[in-house]
C-alpha cells in the first residue's frame, strides 16, 4: 500500500483540483479518485473538462487537459471526517506554497471542509471565492465522493461546468 498518493501537477495549469485527502482505495491503488463510488471522473467528463471519461488508472492524462490533482492533507483515511483541524493547519503553509509554485489560474477545492480550514472562514458559498489562494482564483465545488449524497450527479456536473466556463472565459480574456 502506498504511503501517500502522488500529486499530478505541472506548471501553468488551468485548474488544480484539490481533494480533501486520499481515500484508502485511491492510496492503495496509487490512483486519484479510484473508489468505486467516486463520481469525479464522470463529473469531469460530463462538465466538459475531458472529451471522454478518464479511468482512474489513467489519471495522469488529466495533464493533457490543463488540469492537475492534489490533496490538501496527504494522509489517507476511509472518510474525510477522520481528519483533525490540526492536520489542515499543519498542511496549510506547504500546501499554499505548492499551489503558488505551480501557478494554476484556478484552484478548485472539492468540498468546503478543506477550504474552510485553510481560509479560517466558516460560512463559504459554492463557486468562485473573493480571495485568492497561492495567487490562484479559488473555486469551491461539491465533493464527488460516493459518500456525498447531498449532491446528485446532475448537480455535480452543473457546479463543475460553471468552473469550466470560467476557465474558458479566462483563456479568451
């Protein structure tokens, strides 16, 4: 089993998608969003980021679409609620430096928990945020985990498509 899930990053990407932390299946397989119930790859495709649905074993191909993947906290858990606030606080400075070093146009946090912990804000709306993070525009998206039943696939796709449209607009502008 992998100790941690390797980032898939490059400089000057359009978006870096930031998970809260790796799930146990993703860490064990060494592939992002590999859990059977995870809807990330399907959502990404249906929102227009990729021309076809990427399989977790091909997760590195996301770089071809100007997107990258990382997690705020590196420790894998069965559920994100197993993380402590201290783990987010401990990861904050290095994580922000990582984002600044790779210089994406957008950083998309998948779920509110990590961004709340990193920003010190309690009440965060979905979508574009007023503050930047690591010099990137911040977008907060619903977590695509199969455990997140508060959002249907259609709602996930709608939220992610708003980010894709902002990315497209940013490329033109």
